[in-house]
C-alpha cells in the first residue's frame, strides 16, 4: 500500500494479515505492518525493507514509488529480519544502490545474510548527515531501542522523524482500532522494548532539539498530529512511572480455585474503591496483555497455585518476564494456594527480589485448596494495604 506522507516522502510498507505470532510469541489479532518509506530529492533513499514474508509485494510498492527511477541509497535503521528480510532482494534488483548504516549495522547484517556489499556501503556515525540534494537525512544512533545497531533518522526538510521500532504498534494500518493508538502501542512497547527504558530516555533527550511534526515508525500508523501526546506516552513508559492508578491481578490456577479467589479479590478491591482492577488468567489470556497492564498500573497482585514444591509454571513464566523486562517502581502483593505444602510464595519472592524499587504488600496470603470465608479477613487486610 503506497501513500504520500509529505511531498518528498512516500509510504511503501506492507500489511501482514496471516502472521500467527509476531517474534514467535506475540498474538497479533489485527496482523502486523512492516513499514518502509521512500525519500525523493535529487537522490532517492529507501528507508528499511520488510519481512521476507512480503518481499515481492514490497518490491512492487517500491517500483511504483520510484516510477522508473533507481534508488541511490538504502538506509538500514534496524537489522532485525522484520525490516532487513528483503534487503538481499532489493540489493540484487538495484545494483548501483548504496547501503547506509553504522559500523554495528554492517557486522550484524553479515551474520544474518549472505550478502556481498563490497564497494556499496556508506558507514555513518551518530549525528552525521547524508545529502540527498536540497535536503538531507541526519542519523541518530539509538542503541538498544530495540537492538544495539538501531538508528533513527531525522529529515529536517519535513520535520519528520523516522523512528525505527519506537512509536510502533501491533496491527495492520487498515485495522479498525477502537481502543486508539496507545493500547496496542503500549503492549508492543513494554513487551518488546520495555527493558531499555534508559536508552529510550537517552534518545528522546538527544532528539529533543529536533522539531518533530511527523513520526514514521517501522510498525503501525504514521503519526502526524498531536506529536506531544505520543512523546509524552514514551516519556512515561520509558521512565517506569505508572501511567494510571489501578491494580493488575495476574493469576495461575490449575483447578480453578485460585481463579475463583482472584475474582473474589477483584470484588473486594473494587468494593474498597480501587480505581481500576484488571484480571488475567495467565494460562489462557494473552500474557503480553498482562505484562502491559502490570506496567500500566501502579500495583500488581500475583495469585498462584503451588506446583511440585514450586509455583504453577504460567506464573513462573510471568514472573520471569517481569524480571526480563525490567519491571520496577511498583507495589506487588502475593496470594498463594497449596493443598499440602504451599510453595508458590517462597518461589516467587526471590524472583521479585531481583526487581528494583518494589514494595511487597503485607500480608502474603495463603489459601489451602479453596477459598473459605475464614480467608476473607486476610484478603481484606491485603486489599486495605493496596488501596490505602
Ligand atoms: C502437578 C501438581 C503439583 C502440585 N504441587 C503442589 C505442591 O508442591 N504443594 C502444594 O501445596 N500443592 C501442590 N499442588 C496442589 C495445587 O496447588 C492445588 O491445585 C491448588 O492448591 C488448588 O488451587 P487451583 O484450583 O487454583 O489449582 C499441586 C497440584 C498439581 C496438579
Ligand atoms: Fe526490532
Ligand atoms: Fe520491528
């Protein structure tokens, strides 16, 4: 699908509607867009390619946008295969085209692809510009947003930022998104980039001198109004500040009793005035949504059945994901369930202790097999601690 972003910039990305899981783990009910752009001045630059699943559709889009011309430069902002998967094909098709990247780009490209770029590379450094004639592209390295070689590109002529994976979201461009940009952009951010908040902060700071009217990310829609809103969201997310007040309950239940306790605990929290309580069954719901809400809200409740002297595996996976994504600066409560020797809490505690700036809410509540009325006072106490 091609469309004009500005007079000089054309969108040439593709929608992938049949992908089962993005990065082999994220559900994409609305598919995924791999974005790519052409910048036309006296010289022509192509910004990134698309996943190998869509090479031919993308090459067609590119040919249409070029309208008989040949591209001079291909800019690799990110080597990950969802963006470089069609690089070899485009390099073969346009033999005079130079490939622009930084030093890390080229060492990593060689690891992924059998590609001879001898005499065709343009190595750029942070802050360096590439003239296209009257206008130019300026490169800003953005290490670890999301990989070490990532760079963003500022096109001052149009006050336009090519933002690599930043400001992206799940879903194709034509997907109806009633929830608005933030919902799927937040799920994308925390699951994919979440660990690298400090690096996102660093690049936002670096870019603060650039006036930005348009953001062209590598996934999701082109953003061309209300830029402050999107930058604010990224500022909040990357600083690990909770975005909203609320409680996320994530539970892992084998036979349904911990699930019933979780539903009851939700009611108790709501009756005590919790602003928002969101509930996730870690065995069945999208775990990436649970991660998203855990980061979105300021309090998190982990409720889990004990399992083989440990914790039921869906919870183990969730807790380890919190560690992997650098979860911090929140209050966490634990409710465990066990039938003979409850072990969920003592398994979860050392994992949570790896997280920074976490307060463990007291008491840790233990349920024996199923929730009894005699357990309610303990849950009430924990709820009071969470809503106070
Ligand atoms: C494979 C398996 C292993 C279990 N291991 C333990 C255990 O080590 N300690 C314990 O107290 N309960 C153990 N349980 C019991 C569960 O914790 C029990 O299902 C739970 O207390 C009831 O909650 P639920 O209905 O949410 O699953 C185990 C259950 C299963 C099926
Ligand atoms: Fe990426
Ligand atoms: Fe990507």
